[in-house]
């Protein structure tokens, strides 16, 4: 390859990250006891319009603790999208609950009210809303249904830093809401996650669960098993700096999406992300494309061809109802969700990181054009 390989993601750390990390080293506060923890929790809660934030080690454990904290009973059913990451189903299963998968909208890639309604049973106790790739779930109909039936709502906003639904921040809609801070997220701490809630008692429980359920008066006597899921002050220092630049990050991400749209307008054989709906403008966490039926190969082959041209890509999520580990456990057997199955096989995303240059966007788009028949 004559030109430099374009990675699928490179984070940008050009704000106060280095200064805040140096402060941690200079003061010796590098553990989970440092002052940046509270600052980061308050910053993320404030950005999402929530009262309480609980920082943890990653987005997956945020889901684990959030689901566990709701106190659902073994065997209760939780409706989840089939088109999502395994962490969502894993959190449900680890809590002794039953994941019930629903299909996605083929355009927005999100779960729908129609899917949720069809999945309801007498054992349904919660709905896990997962906002996918850049657009949020159309929330109002699902939230109204949850309120009417007394269902708990877990909101996975891992890909939605800075996004809104009808002008209200994503991450503010669940009984508990979770974020991830992996390096490809709009706010990164390297690894890290957070749980948000407006319920003070629930926040106390979440804080206890993330800290092994130590008791204030008798630290090493435990009434309940928790997690060692504490975020370090070093990670939180990065997070504080990242939240400071979040509005600029959102603006940049949307610009990346617009540039890709310009380069790929009217290109046959692909479906581009929906730029906007009546409830949100796309935030382009990633820029995904889905191969049309007329393209005689799948996403795996497209990604292979792009790699040969120096373009990094990633596949779309694989469906939960097709996961071998879940099928072996007896979940979601003999199910078909055709929209999710199609985009899992024919969807992938192009380089989408914040460090992407205009030239790299143009190169990536041109390479995609060249591999299409």
C-alpha cells in the first residue's frame, strides 16, 4: 500500500488532558479516591441533565451493575434489541433474567415501539433501550408504554455522548442510564463507564455495588456481593477534559458525517446513515453503510477489499438471537429478525474517529466507490 493506512478510529486528546493527568501524578492522587472522580461524575451528570453519576471501569460493567441494582427477580424478562453489542444481553443473563430480543428499524437501526409491543408478555419487567451508532431510539412511545405497564427502563447511551432526543439529552431517560468511555467514544477515558440516575437511594446502591459493597462502619463485613469496578482518578482526569470539549466534538462528528454524505451522494449499491429524523439529527458516532441487494458480496468481503486499499473498517454488531453462547443457554431459539440479520451481514463502518482529516475522508469514500461493482 503506497499511502498511509487510515485507522477506523483515533481519539483526540488536545485539551486539558495532559495538564489534568500531570496534576494527578504531581499530587499522588492516582487511585479511585482522587478528586477528579467526583468532578467527572458531576460533569457527565450535568451534561445529561441527571442528578447523580457513578463512575465505573467500563460500559459493560455499568450495564451489569445497573441491571442488578434494579432488583428484578430471577426469570423476569427484559426486552432488548437484537442488533446491539453482547454486553447488553450479558448484563441481563448475569442478573438471572431472560433477554427477549426485538428487531430493528432497517433505516435507523434502532428498536421500535412495534417490536417492543410484540415482545411483551406477562413476565416482562423491563426494557433496555440501546441507542445505535448515531441516532437515538424513538423514545416517547416506548417510555409511555413502560410507564403504563410499570416497567423499568435501562437506557444504554454508550454511543450518544452529546446527542439529544427532541432536544433533551440522551442519558436522561432511563431509571438508570449508562455510558461507555472506550477510545472510540465521543468522551473517552481509555476504558471506563458511568451510570446515571435521578434517584438518590438508587445512586447510593450503585455506589455501594461498584465498591464491593463495603459497609461504612464495618468495611470488611459484607451483606451483599458487589463489584470492584472503581474508576481511577487518572481516567477521570481524562474524562473531565473530554467533557469540556464535548460540544466541539459533536460539531466535528457531524461535519465528518456531512463530508462523507457529500462524497457518497448518489453512489449506487449502498445505503448511507439517516441524516435526521423528526426527533434527532444524526451525531455520527460512526459512519456506517449497508450494501444494497444488488452488490454481489457481503460486508466481510467489502471490508477485505477496503483493507487492501489501506482503509480501516469494522463490522456491524452481530444479532443477539444468533449468538452461539446465548443459544447454548437456551435463549432466543428459533427466532428470526430479518432487518437486523440483513444489516449484520451487509453493514460495516468507515473510518470515523475525531482525528480523521478531510483528505482521509475523501480517500475512504473513494476507496468504497472503487470496490463497488
